[in-house]
């Protein structure tokens, strides 16, 4: 499996606080069946500030070397989870954040509770620039939980959806759990990822989540959203179906 959303890089946001935690998370991920992780620290000046791209690059290289030293074969790639705000278009034009694994794909997130009118314009800007937006954990947005059909507006615009393994386990709330079930049933999920923030959390529960997911979709579809589709990102290939 390939994890396209993880806060495994240490001391950058609300994810791993130190390199020891990062190493523990990588070992848990490998034990759970992951071969690759795209590290996606938050690009969100409102909550986490903004760090230089070089800082994230250096930390990824250091962590990858440590994993090699400890014989953990996980391969790391760099990205960001990009918060869409008024300043996003400047950030897009100035190349101030990482796309996923240096591809055309951008992992994006919105406000969890407030639906802004500008979202559609920003999504249009992303697509017009030749990039492909992937919306992180749509099952956690309250306005999608309350109106599940709302998600079709984003999908019809060309947005791909990434849900969290933890949602099917009820790690967020019952509404998120019900919403991910809806998204899986409707075959709207293009990726499912960990959104891991710390050791001894979601990576240790991947198999339990998988068993619950397989009650909603086929094993073939599970492989598609955990292996085949994420591989398209790593290879920077076009994406024609969910």
C-alpha cells in the first residue's frame, strides 16, 4: 500500500514531535503493509505558520537515512496538506508549497465547519494551472456530513477524494463514520490514507479498518484506492477514474 497523507515528518506541525516518533510511525506503517509514504506536513499559516521548503526537504532526507540505518524499507516522498485560503493563489503561483511527490497532484483541505464561496474559484484555479486537486478527508467536513450530496459538486469539478482509515473506525465522530460509508458505497473514494499524526494510533489499526472497509467495497476496489491510484501519483500519471 501507498500512504498519500501522513504527518510523519517531525517537528513541523501537529504531527510527529521528534525523529524518534517518526521512526516508530514508519515501522508501524511498514508492519501494516505500506511500502511508501508521502509526507504531508500542513501548509497552513493560520495554525502552524510556514516553514521553508528546504527545512522539510532536509528532515525527510534525515528521516530516510535513519530508516535505512534501522533497516526499515519504507520509501518517503514529500508533499503538503494545503489549506485553501485567500492567499492560496499567490502560493500556487509562487510555488511555495509541495505537490504530492513532485507530481501534478495537490492535497488540499478546507475549513472543517464553514463552507466558503471562494472554494469553487480556487479549485478552478488549481485545475486551470494543470494541477489536480485531491480533497483530504471530506467525510470530516460538517457541511458534507449534513448534506452528503454536496460532495458531487466537487467531484463534478474534477476534485478527487481521499478519505481516512480512521473514519471507518469512528476515530473522529459518528457522522464522519456514516459519511465515509456513503462515499465508499457510492464509489466516490479515489484514495484512502492514514492521516497519521503520532505513533500507536492509526498505523496499528490498519488491518481492523481494512476489514470494515471490505464490508463496503470489493477487495479489487480496495487495492485500487490503496495501491493502484496512489501509484499514479508517484509516477505522475494521468488519472481518469475514481
